[in-house]
C-alpha cells in the first residue's frame, strides 16, 4: 500500500467543520492531561491522532463523546462544538451525545449476545426502531455498511463472540453505525488484529468516510498516513501540529513532530 496515498486529502480543503474544540483542558485530579486544545475537524474526513504513549490522544478522543464524564476525578474546561453546539453546555443530554457519536475500541468488545442482538440492543433501548421488520432491516443495513453481511447473514443468531477477531471488530463498527451516528470515534481499532483484518477495516473506513466523520487514534504512523486526510500530532497534552496528512508526514513544521516522525523518540 502506498505511503501517503490517502485519496481523500485532495480537493477537500473547503470541507465543512464538524467538530471544533476551543481552549479544551482536561484534568485527572491535579494532572492536566490536555492543554488548551484547539482543532477544527472536517466533515466526511478521516482525522488521525498520533503521538507518543501518554500524550493524551485517547483522552482527547473521549472528550468528543463525553466518555470522560464517566470518570470521577475528571474536570473539563473549554468547549467541544459539534454541529455548532457545545456538547458540554448544561442543556445537553450526554446520553444523546453518545448516541450521535459512535465509538469503536481497541479490543473488539461485542456484547455476550447474538450478532442480531448486538445490533438491535441499543436502537431498541433508545426506541429508534420497533421489533420485527424494522430491526431486520437495521441489522442488514448496518452489516452491509460494515462489510460483514455476506459473512454472517446465515448465522445472525449465533453469538457475536463466535466470530473471528476481525469480524468481531467489524460487528462493533456495525453496532456503532446501527445507532445512526454522524461521527465515529475509533481508538486503535486495528491494533489487536492481524494484517489482513487490518486491511479490511482500513478499506471499510475509506468507504465509511462518505457518510461519517471519523476520528481515529493510532500508534501506527503508516496507518495514519495510508488512511487519513488530516493528522494531529500530540505531545504531553498539547496539540503540537495539525495539517493535511501528506504535509505532516513529508514536511512537518515543528521540531517535536519531526523528532517523532523521523523516529528520534516515542
Ligand atoms: N483514568 C485516568 N485517570 C488518571 N489519569 C489518567 C487516566 N487516563 C489517562 N490518564 C493519564 O492522562 C495522560 C494521557 O493519557 P492517554 O491515555 O490519553 O494517552 P494516550 O496518548 O492515549 O496514550 P497511549 O498511546 O499509551 O494509549 C497520561 O499521563 C495518563 O497516565
């Protein structure tokens, strides 16, 4: 696969801003893990977050769907504006935020239920669909989008955990899609997968970009380079550099970015 061959980086400079953070700071107790992060993430693009271990990539990602709210010691200051509205405003329902913004984790984590129920559980709970034909339709559409339908259509009532690791991760992507989000967050979604499953998911992400805004944390710089339109380099809680992926990997402006990309640390 060609390094820096991301097809989406051309001609999308005028894309609409989907997510914008303003002076975003996050504290775990006394520890300031994010420092004045300001970034504008574009709609229907893939944005990769890279940087050394502990620099705050996952913390930042979790700010985008208010997942950090679940941690007692966390204090967040600043704004995360999605579709023009700060998701930390008092009148915003955090459960509704998490519904609009799907998340896929490092380890595939299907529920201990059937493939079918993995996809219908949350939509039924949120009353997005009714049992029966609507659920059947949702299951087929979500699995089609996640590129898994042909592999599982004859065993929808088998446990999700009976699938291979790569299939389980695509089931988790289908589950994220089933709640009709418009943003999908992915935290190292392929790091537990073999190279073939990784390629399948990378290809799938290119297709999903048509319909969703995707933000992905990855340790794999070649992956960021292959799949993303924009890349953000984080270091010790700061956003050091954010640019078109091709520019960031070939002509990084900041010394810290150069050191990381050229392997001088991290
Ligand atoms: N639940 C938590 N409680 C306290 N501190 C935390 C918590 N989660 C993360 N941290 C700290 O916040 C900082 C950023 O962590 P984070 O996991 O966001 O980094 P990361 O860049 O995603 O790292 P990695 O690449 O290793 O996953 C680190 O110093 C980490 O120890």
